[in-house]
């Protein structure tokens, strides 16, 4: 059976999100790259936390990619993003590029999941107008 275009669009968004999270966030922390510890230090984190946060990120992305646990993974990733946003706010980072970046990632993540999961679309339908809401 051929998947509809919305499902394929959701899969592409999901793949792009996962690649970004793994390549730009988890991998540098897991590989022990100095840039990961430097950025964590600039944000006020003590040395040694980068690897553990990388493990959490990797675990949550894997949960997000598995269809049976994708909603759990998305909810837990939003918790992680909330912590990242709080860290950026406390560090006094710029609003649009740093503080709200977690919101942008969350919208991208949930958009991909919503498009690829018909059950999620049934729970959160997109309504076109007030007439549909009444009927």
C-alpha cells in the first residue's frame, strides 16, 4: 500500500529533525568534542555534563523514531527543549536565535510526527473554519 504525500512529508521532516539532533547536538557530546564542553561552559554548566546529556538526547531521538514510542519520545524531547530554553534564558542569549530555538525545533519535530501519524492527526485535527468546528 502506497503512503499518502502527507505521510512522506512527515517522514522527511522526521528524518531531517533526527539528523540535526544527532549530528549537531548528540554526536559532538558523545564523541567528547571540545566544542561541546566549551559551549556547555559558556552556558554555565559544570564540566563533565556534556556526555550524559548526549546520551539522553540520543535515547530520546531513538524513542521518537520508533513508531510505537514516537509520542513518548516527542513529549520527553519537549522536556529536554524546555531545559535548553531555560538555560539560554538564564545565560542571557539572544531571544530569536537562541532562546526560542527550542520552540522552533519542537514545532518541526511535532509537525513531522503529526504528518506521519494518522492517530495523532485524529487527536489534534486541523480545522479549516468555524463551520467544521460546530458540525
